[in-house]
C-alpha cells in the first residue's frame, strides 16, 4: 500500500526502467532448432540435380567446362560424408553443454 508521497517502486528487475548506467537485461534467447539432416539431404539432392543437368546438356560439360561435372561429383561425395557425419549424431549441437 502506497500513499501519495511514496512512489511505486518496482520489485522485479523486469519492472524496473533501464537507466544509462544500468542497461536493461535482454531476455534469454533460445537457439533455433534446425533439422540438419534435412539440410544436408537437400544440399546433396541439389548437387545430384546439377550433375544430371550438366551431363544431359552437352554445352555444360564440353570444352573449357569439362570440370563442371566433376565439381558436382565432389559436391555429392562431400555431401555424402556430411550426411554420414550428421546421421551419426555428431553434426548437431543437441548434446553440447
């Protein structure tokens, strides 16, 4: 109970106004859950599509562009390694303290 001479003093930190010498504390932000296995599978699928397109269109793998299909093969191979890594459970931060 307060009277007219006693100002209302906030009791919790969230009710207190911030001052220049004491900045307001932001709320704790929870990390966003990202389904990493789906992200890796999507990347591998994109490399497979790129490989198929480069092999079906002759202009994309002849002459100076002969390295393009090999780039897609490398993307699929490295994506496969990443998929195996995430599949085993090491590629997510769920168990990190």
